[in-house]
């Protein structure tokens, strides 16, 4: 006699306690991407990040997303669109302040 799929799975499956499931969830939620030596400590003086919405042209958005993906695959920063936009704005503000002081 062939067992139903649900019976086969339950025969090989071990039971997991709530504590074990919670421990696994905590461990996985704290797991960083990449190798441990690339983990940066969160500095207390870092400014709180706030969410905003911007509009970009389709081609600019694609270029930014492609760059983020390429950086992520190569292990370089910035690895996401938000970080690229932040870096670009920081460079813009630096350039602006230099021009104002000249």
C-alpha cells in the first residue's frame, strides 16, 4: 500500500518545540548578509533614517538599480538604491557648499 504524501511527510518530520522555533527565528533574523568581517558596527551617533519618496526617470531608475545590483554582486558599497541616492546627495551638498564658499 502506498501512503498518502501527508502521511509520508509526517513520518519523517521531527517535532519542533515553540522554544526551538523562536530560537531559530531570532538567529536567522539577526544573520547578516555576506561574510562576518564585512559587518559594520552601528554607531550611536548615526542619524536616524527617514523614509521619503522621490520620482526618477525610468532610465535613471534602471541605471541606479543596475548599479546597486552590480555593487551587491561584487561586494562593494553602495549596495542598494537608497544608499546610492544618499551618496549622490552628499556629493551634491559638498559641491554646493564648496561653490558657496568660493
